[in-house]
C-alpha cells in the first residue's frame, strides 16, 4: 500500500549525508578562522606601520599588540 514507507536512501544515503554535513560545517568553520586571522594580521600590520612612522612609541605598540592578541 505504501511502497516508499521508511525512505529509500538506506545506510548509504545516511553516510553520504553525514559526510556532506561534516565537510560543509568544517569548511564554514575554516573560512571563519581564516577571515579572523586575516583581520588580526591587518591590524598588526597597521600597528607596525604606525610604529615605523613614529606615530606611536614601542611601549604603546606592545600594549596595543597584547590587547589585539587577547581578543
């Protein structure tokens, strides 16, 4: 009476679906980590440029760099 009752994927479909979700979420997390690291590198680079130009001294550079790394 109900020829497709219980689904038609079986164990193979379950495994493929699970692996696909792991790849998807792993890729999404990797992208977020990459973007966060890139942002931190940009902030540090700007800070180094300000130090090189003489806009800030070494003490302020160290203080701000520690603050950036703690976030």
